């Protein structure tokens, strides 16, 4: 068999390079081969830390007889869902027409033109409890392809038309602030109604931490909803005290298989831990936040940033074991190899981590955490922010050990990296991070204007999906992390508060309005969109504190500013020289801000209408700042 995966950047693809299956990487070449052979394409999607992906690899794809048998029937394509989230989103949407049990490994059979006509998740080597075997499914698919071709093509075309229609829903403008606030109150009440009063969290098993929804609840609490604040705090406390949190290394596992948060699914993902770090910091839970930071720094740090995840499986005394490493105490772990990392550095998830570290540093007064964020941000900007031959800005989706993936960047890469850099700029006072973030967002907004959309990817998204007519299918579910549109909207809204440029707020409103109906119907799946809606419904409040140069950053006004939170709040404390640098770089919020009579001064503003500066916390609080 040809080994086309040997040089893959993705550790997941690389792990399949030695399979007897004739794997192709995602790309037009595989579909051209299918057209040449008049064969269906089997797209197999997974990721490196996925337990059931490992199981299927060992049971099925390591079998030489299966490999030869597949090569005679289909063109096999292996995809890392984290490297190609657009591909995963497109085929996951299609898979919903064939199975309710969505997840990974995902196996989708498509025509040479990329149209899905059957899908399944994990398939055993032999039939089990009504579940067909892998060979049975492939046989049925190939038989349908050769004997009922017209029926297959008609079904595939109908599904693709339905997916396109679903992605082209008309949108309305955001409702007025009072109506939006009332709708948010109803969404919050609905979430509260799903709380598991016995064990914390929402619903039954499997149970996920749903950090975006918890961040939204916390934000509503800052806007006056005491019940929402208490619900967020209760939920984090339950999760942090449960088996979902590793008591030795501090990180959180992906989800629990039982309602009481026991028997975790032991993979540890960067995006989950980044958002739970931010939540812990915003709730003032220093111990939980510190544990996650230690996990990121001591376990997940790799060349170029943070690894995307850590496997659930490892070797215990030479035997493969799922979760056994995590059952050991600190001393026991030193005698066993740690579960392997997926050392792929994802722009989006590293952006989340940079932003979370910056927020945690600011709120919990931990300067070392901001230093770690800056270290990672510098590596990301150096390796993942590029310019093409015409000078246009382009992002790298993923890299490993300094090698860049050819996968197209996504909206989440653009938005999450920009937000992370903006939060770091606010924490450190270094405007260079904000300048880079603005350039990233501007490139995205300019690309959107060119195609009549609020935002789009500079240079376009995945070219194979675009050729197949699937490029408009976006994964808007925010159960575990912000969607691409929510990430861009948050970055644009932060930029609006720093610049007063109306374009940024208009883009944020348009992106949130497009998802708001679905978000209000299923708030647990759209936490980031609802948090942005809350920010847009609130007055835009800004607080700038400027200290004399050389005065340090430990004064009462500076500490007050750094402790500020709220969906509608942006607070920035920095020395005079840095404030002047921000203003010179075009950030209007900092224009003319200076100490008063040699003393640190605070400038409280609402919707860019600023009151006279004050020089004490007491006077600031009297003025409502």
C-alpha cells in the first residue's frame, strides 16, 4: 500500500501511516482517484486523543485483509477533525441524516463529487447487539453504489440541497435592548430548569462541562441576575470537586460518562481547559485556576504553543490501558509513561488559552500567567500569522514541531486568536498585540465585504469543500467552545470598545443576530452567542486608568481597573507612555488619556461619553465607575 500519511503534520494521520489501508489525506487528489475508478469515497474522521478511534484502528484498520479488501472497493480518506474542522462540520451535518449517535470516529461514504449518501460512527469488526459490522456496512454501501446508482445519487443530491438550505436561513436585526434582555432572562431560566440539583451540571449522562454556557451565566450575573451567577458558581464547584478534574495535574477531562461526574472520558483537551480556566478566574476560584495553569504549563506546553490534547490511553507496566495513568498518585505516575500528547498546535485553541491566561492573570493578580501567555502568543504570531505574495494576511490553521499544516484556516482561528491577543494587550498594556489582532480581524471583515457577508476567511476556506458546494456549512454549536462566528463577533466587539469604529459593532451585531434564534431555542448549545448578545444589550462601559511612567502597577486605581468584569465592560490600566502608544496606533479610547497633576487618573466612560477624570477609587465609585 502507498504510505501517503508518513509526513503528515497531524499526529492522528501519522499514527495511521503504517496501516495496511491505502489511505489518502484530505484533498482533491483522493476525489480525482475516485472519479477515475468510479468508486465511492470512504471519509474516516477522528482525532489523536479519541479512544474509540484507537479501538477502531486496532480492530479494523490494522488488519491486512481488511486493508486489501477496502482497496478493491473504495477510496479511503483519513481526516483529522481538529486539523480540518470545516470538513468535519460538513460531514457531521450530513451524518445527522443517517444516525442519531453522532461522534467520532465518523465514517461517511460520499460520491466522487463529495455528496454524502451514508454515515455511521464506530463500527465493530463483527456484528454486536444489533450494530452491523464494518464489512457489512461497506458491502451494503458498495452494492448500492453499483446496483442502485440513480437512487444513491438522488438521495445524495437531496441531502446536499437540504444542507445548503439550512445554511441560508434569512436573518433579522437584533431586537431592541429591552427585548433582548428579556429573551436572555428566559434563556437563563431555561438553563436553570435543566440543572441537576443532585450532582450539578445540566441533564444526565454523558455530562459535559459546557464552559461557554457557564461563562454566559456568569456574565448575566454581573449584569444583575443573581440566580445566573449562583448557578455558574455552583456548577464550577461541582465540576472542580468531581472526578472530571485530575487531582494530581490539575487539568479537566473532556466529559463524564455518569451523571455524578464519575468515570470520565479521560482525554484532556486544550479548548475545554482554556475556557474552564477563564471561568474559574472570573469566579475567583484561584485553586482551580492555578491547577489548570500548571497543567497547561507542565503537561501541554510544546514547541510552538500548547498541544491540542492528551490521550486517554497509555501504557501501564507495558500494557495499554485507558485511564489507568490518571488513577495513579503523583509518585505512581513517575514510574509510568505519561499518555501521549497530540502535539499539533491549533491557532484557535491556543488563542483561547492565551486569552484565558491573560484574563486569569489580570483578575487574580498572577503576573507569571501573563508572561506564559505572552510567550505562547509570540510563538503563535511568529509562526501562524503570515502574508502571501501580495502582502495579504493569512493564518496557519495548525503546526507541529515548526511544520505548518496545509489545512485552511477557519473563522474560529481568526476570532479566537484575535480575542486572545486583545485580552493579552489589555492585561499587559502592550498595544502591539492589539495592533496584530486588529489586522487579523480587518482582513476577515474585508474578505466578508467582498462576498456580501459580515465576515469571511481571507483567501477562502477549504478549496475541496468549496468545489463540492459545501463551504457554507458552518459548525455553530458552542457546547465546548465558541463557534467561528461568535469568536469573530467577540473580537470585533472588543475592537469597537477600543476604537469607537462603528464597523466593528455592526459586524458583531450581524453575526449574533444570525445565530440568535437558534441560540434562544437551545441556550446550552450557544453560550458564546448568548454572552455576546448580553454584551450588546448592555451599555458599553469603558474605564481607562493611566499611571505616571515609572509609578508601577500596584496603585489602588490600577488594581480597581484590573478587577473589573462585565459583559458590557472594558477596563484598561497602563502607564502614560503606553497609553500614548495605544493612541498613536489608532485606539481612540486612549486618546488624550494622561495622569492628572502627576497622579494616576481614571477615565470612566459609557458609550464613549467620558466623565472628568478622578484620582481616587472613592471618587471613581461615587461617579459610578
